[in-house]
């Protein structure tokens, strides 16, 4: 059984619904991993973000067409992540139309050098684990940022590269709806948010959503600039929006609530930075820094800072390694033992491999059980099922969807390995 808080997050944030933000502006929630937005002008429509698959885009377009049959005149990408740019061919309806994005736009869907040295197989495996690809609906409650159950057909297939790149903050007329495109780096460096000043509607992309920000994605990502993200949240707050329509999760209504979610999320990011810096300056280990981090009492219980997607401890590790690299200042870590060497030493301390396995089988500490199993696996001992069971138990308590998916996905992989052995 999944964590009740994660189930509640799924029920309240990802139900399929078209939300009217104000007359003429709509958001589709729950149809895909991300949200899609429609701005209805005098004679045409603007679409902001296009989903992760052509199937999802088709479903959203069908719902939007129940509201307006005006032609779609342009598409705007808030940023280059796949789940926002992969349904453009559906929304363009076979026509060549302007597709706007930041001049910093850089997507792994196009223009990649296949000969480049890169850990693509590791990234693919970890991505499948994070998003629970192949897990059942009951196992994969959600993605943390979107519904677990959503159409997968045409994944990544509908991307159209942007043909109008925006170099700086720009005012634009969306067929009678005034908009300002604002450069606001955050989850990605190429984030461009859409501000409708006359309507007081803000579309921030993934710079804010109803979950602790994904400052580090466990599938594997380059360092995300924490300070730039925090600065962008301050910038967005200054706009005075009355409606916030994020790239994931339900919109937020009311100027006071918009102000609160933006400022407290910024506070959370700054707290991660300060806690990590203080620990590093004091010579604490990265394990101790990550294990000791807690949000301040004033924001710890804010529902939009629940660790459904990002996690404070992961973020602390990312900030430390992103700023000073892997070395934590402890000279012990300048040397290296292989996994097998370390496992042999651990077995010797335990009184032999059998004693080490007995410890793994009897401990009530699931994290310690995983670590003991890793030592035993390094020594060639068949404890995959013990490790799988520990991960499944951890998954049941885990509030973070990506951690839950990863535990369960990797547990299934280990069970298959044991069955094939």
C-alpha cells in the first residue's frame, strides 16, 4: 500500500480537468505528465507547452476544441524538457506556425551527437526507474509531478523545433491578449515564463509546482543552479499574479496564495543552500548534512512543499557536489576501496560471510539492510530477494513518488535476476 499522503497528492493534483484560469485562458491538468495551456485571442489560439506524447496532445486538443474552434496560431515552449515539447505536431494541426522558445533552448530530442561519450545506458535505466516504466498502476501511484497513468503512444514523437527564439524579455500580442515573455532560469537554464499582465495570469513552467522542487532528479541531471532558481521565484513574485498555472499540478488562485507559494518555495531552496554551506564549512560529511536537513518550522508543513517530487536531502547532496565537486574535505576519501574490498573487510568484522548475511536477514533497519545486501552481492552471495523485499517495504512508506518508483522498479529487476540465476 502506498503512503496515504502520496495517494492524496495524486487524487488532488492530477485528476483530469480543464481549468478556466480566467475568461479565455485554460489549463489542462492530468492528461499528461505536464500541463498544457490555451490562450484564446480574438481570432486565434496560443498553446503553451504540448505534453510528452502525441496521444496525450490529441486528448488535450479534443478537450480544448470543446471550448474554441479558432485556429491555433502559435505555440510557446516554457522550456526544453521532453514532457513539454513532444506534442507540437498535434497542436500545429499540420500547418507551419510560429513556435517560440528561449534563445537558450536546448533539447535532448534533437541535435544530439550519437558519438559523444556519455552514460546514456545508465541514464535510460535510471529514467525508467524514476518514472516507473513497466510498473502496474497500483505500484506507480504517480510521477510526483504528474499522473502515473497517462497515454504513452507517440512519446517524444511530436516535437517540432522552435522557429522563433527569444533572446530577452519581450512583450508580445497574442491576438489581442497582451503577454510578456520573461527569461527566468530555474529547473532549466532556458526557462521562459509567460505573464499576462492585464489578466494577472502567470504561467511559470516548472519553476513552481505543488511539490518540493526537483532541485536534483535521480535519473541523473547536470547541476541545476539553485541560486538562479531562487532569484527567478523572487522575480515572479514581484509580478503580483492573481493566478499561477504551473507546468505540473493544479493552478493556484488568489494573489495572497500565489505570493505565499512562491516565497515559501524560494525560502525552502535558500534553506537547503544555507544548511549545506554551514555543514560544509563546519567540515561535516555529506551523509551527515543530508541526514540532518529539515525545513524550517514555518514552512515545513506547507502542502506544496511535500517531498512528492524533489527531496531536501537529495538537494543538499546536489548543491554540495555542484559547488565544490565530489571531494568532501575528508582525506580518507582521497583513497578508494573497491566494492569487493570493502565487502570483504565488512565480512571480516562481522565474523564471516554467514554472519554478515544473518545480520542482513535479521536487522529491522531497512536502509542498513540494503547496505549489508550490497556488500553481500559484491561477494557473490544470492541475497537479491532480501534486498528486493527491503526496497518494497521502503516504497510503501515513501512519500516521494520518484523514490517509490525507483525502489519498486529496481526490486522487480532484482527478482528477475534471482529467478534467472
